[in-house]
C-alpha cells in the first residue's frame, strides 16, 4: 500500500472501493450465488424453478437410476464424458494458441516501437466484430461448399471437399480463432518488458539458442504465458458458439449443455445451474493449484 | 622493449553499420594479466570493440585473436571470455548461487565441482551470506559483485567489463575501483574495461587506449597518457588542459622551440614530427605558477576565479586575447589575485607539450 498518493486517500478506502464492490457484487457475486441456490432447487417443467430443496440436479449429473428412477444408482458417464471432452478440447485449443501466440507475440514485441502498435492493432481488429458473426463466417468459410474447399478443388489440389465442418478440428479452429488474442496480448506484454541483455548474458555464459530459450526466456516471461493460458483455457471450457456452429452433435461441450438447460421449454434450470457450479469448481481448483505453486516458487 | 604474452590481439578491425563506420581499422595488443581500459566519449567505438571481442558483434574486416586463436565466426557461447554487463543482466528468476552456477554448468562442470567453485567465487567477492538471495533483493553494489562473480566463475581467459561502475553512486564507485583492481591482480587474467570516466581509467588501469570516432588515439600507461598526450584530443579529454596557439620556430629530436603569445621563446617536448609553422601547446593548469611580470613566460590579466574546495581556479586572459585557466592549491599562503590585476605566468619545465592536431 505504499506510494506517495496513499496519504491523500487514507481513511477514504472504503468509500473509494464502493463502486468496484457494487459492480463486482451485483454482476459477479450475486449471479454466482443465484446459480448456487438454483442448483439445489426443484425443476419446473416449463423452465424456471420450484422453491423446494432438492439434490436432484447433482444426482442426475453423476448417477443413472434408469428410465423411471427406480433402479440402483450407477455412475452416469454422459455428462462426465461431456466435461472430459470439453476439458481436452479447451486444453488443446490453449496449446494451439500458445504455439502460435508465443512466436506472434515475440515477433510483435521485437519490432521497433512504431510498428508494434500497428501489429497490435491488427491482432485486435477481429474483436470489432461480434463473436457470433465471426463464428458463422468461419462456418461459411470451411463448409464443403465454402470458398476454401471450392478454391482447393478448382486448383486441383483436392478432388473432394475436405469435410472439415462438424469435426473436432473445426471446433478447435473456432476456439483457436476466437481466443488467440487473449494469448498474444499478455505474452506480448511480458516479452516487451524482457531485457535482451539477459539473453546476451546467457550466451556469454556458454548457453546456445535453445538453452537460452529454455533456461532464461521462458522462465522470465512465464507469468505472461500463464496469464495467456488461463485467459484462453477458461472461456474455451465454457464456449458454446464454436462447438454449436462448427462442431455439430458429436462435439457437444459443457457450454452447449448448460446453454440448452436455460433455453426454451425443454430446459432444466437446476440441472444447468448444477453443471455451472461443477464447471466453476473445476476452474477454481485449477487456478488454486496454480496460485499455490506460484507462492511456493516465490517463498523458496 | 620487453616482450609480453598477448592475451587479445585486435588486428585492423573495421566495423560498419550500413553507411556508418564505428571502428576504423583498430589495432591493439592487450597483454596477459593487465588491467586494460578502453576510454573515450560515448559513440567512440569502445563498447562496439568490447562487444566484438565478446562475439555480440561481427567485425566487417580484420580479426581478433585470443591467445593466438582466431575468434572470427565464433558465436559468443563458444568464446572463453566472460562479460560484466553495464546493468549487470542478472537472471531475475534465479538465486545468486544459481546465477553463478549458470556458466559453470553450461561449460560442463559437474554439479559438485560447480557448487564448490561458486562458493569460492562468492567468497572472493564477499557475498557468501547472500548465496540464496534473489538479485532483486540486493543493492546495486551487491548486484555488481554478483555479476563479477558470475563472470569470473567459469575461469575466462579474459574478463570484459562494460562500464560496470556507471550504475553505482560516487562513494561506492570509488571503493569498488580499488576492489576491482585487487581482483584483477588476484585472478591474474587480463581485464578489458570500458569507461567514459577518465578518473576511473587513470586510477585502475595498467594501460589505457584512448578512443574517439572509431580510432585509437593513443595507447599508454595512465602517466604517459596524462603527461605525454600525443594529440589535441587526448590532451583535452584526459584531465583539464589549456591549448595555446603558438608559432613553431624550430623542431628537432622531439624538442621544439616555440614563440608564446607575447613573443617570448619557450622550449618544450613535441609529441610528433611537426613542421615549423603554427601548433598547439598543451599546458596543464596545475603546472603553471604565478610570478613577477617581467620574468614570466606569459603576461595575463585576471578575469575572475572559481572556488573548488581543494583548488582555486584562476581565469586569465593573455595579451592576444586567449583565455587560460590556472589551478592554485588552496593553501593558507595562497593569495588570489584580484580581478583585473596584471600578472605573470611561469610554465614549469615539462609542463607544456607541443601537439599535433
């Protein structure tokens, strides 16, 4: 809490924090608490809830009690499977973003300051267009009768459409495209602060190019890499536009599952809320493990 | 002349950046076990030369030999020299020990030997108690010693130092000068030290190369550089000097007779073979004494004085209008002539030198 300005604000801390607390409270904490409460209520058949405590939502998520609910409970794999698929889809998208995003960020950060801002602007340009429209455009681009396939067939490289649409690959492509800038920007910020004299010092101390990357550059820019991975992984895990529009039924992900529960009359609000809470728990666990490991590294 | 073992031989090195030439055919021999300083103003090429020895810059022409081995084309990590960087460039994510171990392990030392060596080197720079700290938790002076330890640990053939004292405050800088010099004696390897600070260069070096505009102007011991500068640039850059326009009457065997302003003849050493005509006489301000006007070499009018603590700087104007400064020691008996007074200036024997341009 240091800094010369702290004296001016002394004693006004609570007042100054009020707007932030109001916004975080009403738009973050309150909705999460509502979800938590809803997940323990009984479902109303046309959507909505009956205010009656019930564990049915969680029970439905984890256990299969047969069609009429009278058989002995078996572990239900459907939803766990969807979660598992979502986690590895999101993980894969994160790795793809990292592999492309790191060199991109490195490239931008090592340009001269003037062209850096141009490159950064180019990276953020797609964000001026709504995510839904971008995802639909992607669908038009890669579908069997889209420009990509038509160009490749016209030029004789392929004789049949690639069949990209409705595959895991298409979902990957959509997630990658949607979240790449979230990887590029934090890594860019870290690389921009990187002191290249460190690379020279390492070279001077008998380290070759790859050793410098592994032992000096990556550890020093690690905070940026981790921030980027979190910023890509978390929204990818809950994404529903890319899997819905590009993936079709085979690539159903958590986001779509939750979305369906709140849409139309077929929904099940408590179940959607329960799935959300389970997703939230997984994400929080990942972040906690990360924070724990960071603290250990610092204390050493 | 005694022969020395040469640690680094710089042979006619030219370095161009596009249309700009940073080094114009520099040749230098740096001896084993000497404290060698590259001294010059910023942009003179001293850092470029150091970086060329380290391998961070390729030379456009010429070559650099390390103990007879041609270094041309060898990347930095294959050259057995280590560098102390200007801002130290310590690895922020590693402890002091890990920083020092870095070069040893890359060089293929076993962990056990490397750890022992790191302990020895840290003891040498008096940092044993800080072995497990991170560099960010240390003061500038301590970081500088870590950088030294890290560079010395792998036993380089030559240690390169790129203005390592410039980030320290004055008091610390003065103390570290002596430590560095002692460390050089202790390790017995050549130190090549880059600085723009002439006082640093004079106090630490065995030999100094004064550089400007990509040329070596003069190489010599601090005493030679200070007392027998070969040209105007060196005389002007090292210490304070008065440069007088004089008429050269005769010159032979390094001794010249010149006509001082006011037309008194004066005999002094000459730095280079010059033709008779006009030349520059360099006179150190502390080698001038005041005396009665009729006997003096020069007549002058006092225009003012500046109080410097240990010294008093007297500003005078000669008969031909040239300005000069004279340093008077601030002793109890010193009488400072009043502004406007006419005084005589006596040049001590050997106080003045005739210089080339």
